[in-house]
C-alpha cells in the first residue's frame, strides 16, 4: 500500500515536472532544419511518406549517394559551411493549425532551427509560416497548393510547388489540347470537391475558368470530408449525366468514392482528379485494377525517367529503402529539402537573412531536379515560377504521363470503359 | 427527381442504416446495462476492421469466414476493457466515465498507429464484392451482405437479451442493480458481459464494413457520432429502437444529402435527432422515466 | 484558518503569475504558459455550467467559435477593435446559449450531453458552408497593424497578460457567483433538484442564467484565440474535440472547484506538449498512447481531480499531525 502511494506521488511529480525538461544539447557542425508534418491523425500515412522522403534527402546530402549526379549528393554535408551536416527535427501538427503554430514557435525558439519545412495542409502551413514571418526565419513550403499562401507577400515564405490556380489552368489547357488534337470534348462537367479550403478554392477557380472558356458545368458538389457513405453524392452525379468528373479528395474519400462509383455504376468518360488522395501510392495498391483509367493532375510520375535519368536513380534509392516508389507528395518534399539545402550552402552561413537572400536568388535548372519542372526560381511573392503540372493516367496499375504531349509516355485512354466491361 | 432515383436512394439508405444500427446496438447494450456512454465505441469498430483485415492479409481468410473469430476477439477485448478500467469507475460521476472512455479512444487510435502504421488498408477481392443490378437499381453486394449480417446480429442480440437466462440477468441488472445482486446475479460479471457484447457488436459491424470501407486508425471517428445519434434517437438501451433509428438515420442521411445538398447531410441528421427528442425526450422507443 | 492559508496562497500565486514571463523568457515557453492560461480560462467558463450546475455540455465549442468568429468578422469587415468585438461576441454567444439552453434543458443526463454535441456539430456544418465568414477557408486576422488597439502583437508578453487578465476576470466572475445566491441555487440544482424545485426555485431559469454566463466567458476565450493564432476556420474553432478538452481540464483539476481548471490546464497542456515534443516527431503514435494512458489513470485513480487529491493528502497529513 505504501509502495503504491509512493508510486502515485512519483507519478504526479513526473506529471508536474515533465514539461520542465526542455532544452537540448547543442551539437556543432549541424544545421538544424525543422519539419512540421501530420504524423498522427487521418493524414498520418501521407505524412510518414513525406517524412521518409525528407530523411532520404538528408541522408544523401550528409552521407552521399553513389552515381547520382545531383548537386550536394556527393555526401559530406554542405561544403560551404565546413561540411556541416543537415539534421532534421520533425514535429507533428496533427492537422491542427494551432498546433502547427505552436510547434513552429518551439522549433524556432527552442530548437533554434535555421529554417522550417512543411506543412502539407494549407491551413497549417498558413499559421506555421506566420510564426516564421514573425521571427524572421525562412520557411520553405514544398507541397501546399492554396494560391492564397503566396498572395500574402510574406518576406520569409517560399513555395516550390505550383499552386491551385496553375493546376486548374492545367486542367483546362489539357482539355483544350485533347479537344484540338484528339477531338475529345467533354460536354457536361461535374465537380466533386471536398469541403475544405483546398476543395472550396479549387471549385471557385474551376467554375470561373469553365465560364470563361465555354465549358458546361452541370453539377457542383462540395461534400463533407470523412463521410460514412457517399451514396447521395454519387446519385447526384449519376442524375447529372456528366461525362467528365473533376474531383478533389484525400485518400480515404478517394478510395470510398471509387468503390461507390463502381457499385452504383457511375462511369463518366473520364475522372480528372486533383492529385492528393488519387496520387497516393495506396490508392492504386488498395483499389488494384479498379483504379485504372483515372486521370490526375500530378507533379511527378515514375515514367518521367525517360526524360531525366536522375529521376530513376533517386526513385530506385527510395524504393530500395522504403519498399515503395515516390509519388507526387514525397517527391515534392524531397525536392523541397534539396532546394533549401542548396540555398543554405550558397549562403555559406546560417544567418536567417543570408539564407533568405540565397533562397530568393535560387536558380536550379530542371535537369538537377527529380520533378518535371523547368527549374526552381522564386518571384517576389516567394512562388516558384518554373514549376508545372502534368496529367497522368493510371494504366495497368501504374501512373503514365499523358499530358503535356511533349513529355507524354502513353496515349490517353478516353472514354474509360464502363465498370462491367473491364 | 424520378421514382427510380428515389427508390435507389431509399434502398441505399436502408442498407447503410442497418450497419449504423448494428454499431449502435453495441453502444446501446452497454448504456442500457450500466448507463455509461462509451466514447471508444468507434474504436471497437476500427479494431474489428483491423482484425478482419489482418486475418485476410496474413492467412488469406475471407472476412465472412473470420467473423466468428473477430467476434470472440472483440468480446474478450470488451470484457478486458471493463475489467481493467471501467470496473473502477462504475459508480464514478458521469464526467469521469466520459473521461476514461475518451482516453480509451485515443489509446486505441494511438495503438493502431503504433502497431499497424497509419496506412489505409482495404480487403481486396473478398468473396463478397461486385454489385447486382435489378431493374436499373444498383446494389453493392458488400452492402447487401453487411445489411443482412447486421439484421442477423441485431436479431441475435435481441434474442439473447429477451429469450435466454443470461439475457434475463442482463436485463434485470439493467433495471435494478441492487435488486439483481440480491437475487444472486453478480453485477460485475453482467457488466463484463455487457461490455463484451457491446464490443462484439461493433467488431462484427467492423468485419462487415471491412469489405467495402477503407481501414485506418481514425476510421472509428466517422461512425461514432452517427452511432451516438442512433442510440439516443432509438432510446438509450433499446435494441429494437436502435434498429429502427439506424434505418431512419441512414435513409434521412442519403435522401437529405441528395435533395438538400451533400454538404448538409450530417446537419440534417442531427436536426432530425433534436426534433425527435424534443417531442419524445426518451427517444423513439425508450422507456419513459 | 483554512481561508487564511488559501488567501495567502492566492496572493503568492498571483504574484508569481505576474512575474513568471520574466523568469521564462523563451517565447516558445511563454507560448505554453499562454496556452495554459487560455485553456484554464475556458475551463473555468465551462465549469460554471458543467461543474456548478452539473449540466455536462460537450457543445461548448459552439460558443467558443461564435466568439472567435464574431470578433474576427467585425474586425475584418468594419475594423472594429477586438476588445469591443470580444464583448459583442460574448453577448451574441450568451443569447445563443440561452436559446440552446431553452431547447436542451428539457433533456436529462446523457440526452442533454448528446443534444449539446448535436447543436455544436450543426453549427460547425453551417459555418463551413457560410461563405460570408469565409466558409471552409476560414478567416485571417490581418497582421499588418499591431498594438493594443487591434490586439495583435509580435511579442508574447501582451498575449500572456491578456490571457492572465481574462482568466482573472473569469475567476472573479465565478467567485462572485459562488458567494452569491446564484451559487447557492446552482449547487441546489445540481445536488438536490427536487428539493430546490419544491422550494420554488425555477430550475430552468437558473440553468439559463448559468449557460448565459458560461457561454459569455467561453466566447471571450474564442476571441482571444483568434487574436493569438491570427487564423480561424471551422476545423480549428468549432470541433467537438475542443469541447471535450474544456471538460477535460476541469475534470483533471477538479470539477466544481474555483481553481480546478487552472490546475487541470497546467497538467493537460504540459502532458500534451511534452508527449508531442518528445514522441510526436516519430510518427508512431507514441505520444497519443502516453497521453491517453495518463488521462485514463488520472480519471480512474483521482476521480476528484488533482485538486481533490491534494486536498485529501493535506487533510490526511493534518490528521496524522494531530494524532502525533
């Protein structure tokens, strides 16, 4: 009994003192970079993929990767800083903007990171980068696509990925191209986008451009994410007799919606997805052949290896380590760290202003990236102007680039066959 | 809106509603016997789904075949949860009880992520897959099987409570714990039984769902709120009430989503719930106090 | 004797609270202190209805969100100072609270709790689809102007003192209630509803008073949150998990006691931040497991909350001393 009492007191004391054990040892010749990602919660699976990609990038910079012709991939850290090594400090934002800001502040003020990476979710990126702006620490965002983020004209915010505005423009350029070259013109477009900042913003741009370019939107659904059923949505889609569906969903909803389409016999000529859940490796793994023919805007595809041997080399390395290929999310995170490391190296210092200046002067040619981009170069708002999107189609369980035509590896299959004719 | 679509949405709503009912029955049994709302109920469902998935992935056993095993596993888990946590707070204030089951909810989610990674999983090509088309109406076979399974399981629970001696003991304890104890019914065993039964219901629902719903550590959250509404709508502690309430919620959700707008489907269900309990505070089929 | 001890404790605590940010100078750590004060404040506000009157609401986030949205929308649209916006938000929330109470107080026990969850979830859906307040995109508090007038600061210190001030005001409010006839009636409603009714106390009327005060203070907390984080959306200020957190800090500290939520918030925020900091980066969910285990253990072994447990210890010590 006495023992139990002691145990309880000790336990209570631990509770009270726990948060006081802050502070950490400062190691020399290390460049600390904070990375804030969703590592628990509904998006944790995507968060872990991005974490893996960042660790691979850090490992390549610190320890080198044989035969890969990429700046900084020779190993031995950053040459201009006395071969200092990169050390990533991960934090979990749980998909919560307040937690994202709290973690950003902790990484900056307590861990003394020299720069931040993150956060995948646009709304968390926005609060976390506000924190970086306050303290004057460079924030590099590799994968959030809300156009608003760079419209804030922050001094310390840089984004390598193209944003939603460009992605939706891509959709319509793609439609125009296949209309001109292949005589495929969708007559009735339906939108199915999830009810978050991302889905809502995408819907607005899609509607606006459809009006300007003369496309006919017959149904617009903004559905609540994480539903237990999507039957009402699919019934509406069926009733709309749409021949093209544009969809924005994260993984769980993407899988559930595909299953519901099959079950309810909803088969438009094409499903044009807005990346995210559809580009996740598990989307194809879990749906198998039912995932075929889905079109998605993308920023990365494995078959781009024919354009750039670097993509294959790096992907092989990643696949060897993590038993899966890169996807649009992990490839962007990987690229993000390399862009940041390149800037820190050119700055030759870990002073925030020096890194910021180096970032703004970034000019990496496309051949040194594993992305199908022309390169990385930031404008005054911090947006990379050389990024571009591609359209891929799942054919035989693999993503094949089908647009732009100059880098396409496969011909587009349109219309997709009805579910019972596969 | 033509008749065909009306019929289609109506029937789809009933099918998913029956699954809601089964999840809710488990919650209802626990509540009926000991007046504890189990916030971790969605996590029992999640564990049922994972059990189904792993038996399928590791031993290539079809979910339908492993259903009895999952049922037993979850029954045991429910009883263990009772034995090691709930037993100590049976007479604690309602707030402490909410606190403990809320903790269990987070614990199970964290545990699932720790052991099985946060990846999304699905059971592919189970025996139950594909769909049937009758007169232009589409039904997923997994949905039909799940709905049938839910009816059978709910019926079994009803039979157990109303037609067996053990069930009678359960009911007696629910009515009056002290009196039942005086009659020689050990309430702690009955409580453990209720938790086992409740978890087993959620587990069976999880197995049935696993044939068409993606599986991930947070999946319980999607169903938990709906299950709460179903239980309260049907009347806390009432099995038949939960069945009807499940069907109503399913139909209203699908139909309301179709008519008014999918973005409002949860709000529609909740508004209906509030409206019903305003008129009948004890729920549709609950006992008036 | 006891009150004297307590009063001197309060004075020491208040003095410590005033100088604390000078001892803890790292802004990240100051941020933790602010979080502690913020959650303590909404816990204290929740405690008025949930603790004193015993009506367990898990829909309080609706009031929190209404406060946050009112002050922020007024600031953005007409440039109204958040100080006034905060009061308006509180009043709006109080009116709304009375309306909700008028419906929900018909329900007893778990039905009441379920109904409050339902109301808050409905509000979340409505705000998510309401374009006028940013819908799913949310609202940003402009950062370009700073200072006391707009309640936006670069430094953590002003936020700390505002949070402390809010907490003190809310505590004072609670203390005044405890001492007045209201506190007497509230306890009567909680412990002896039938007796209270037979004495002619209108249960519903007093419950409505309680929910009005409680939602007013909760909404002020919401306005403060918006000014601190500079961004609100339905996913961050209208989620049921936040309602649960308000009740958690109260239970952890001690339900129905004045300082319970402060103690509970200190512990809960400490546990949350510490587990996430040490284990969150691993992506293994270990932080959740530890956090949950602590919650469960505390709820099982210290059902009266930490304050209740400390009081119990003190009493026991007093007894042993007396015996010796």
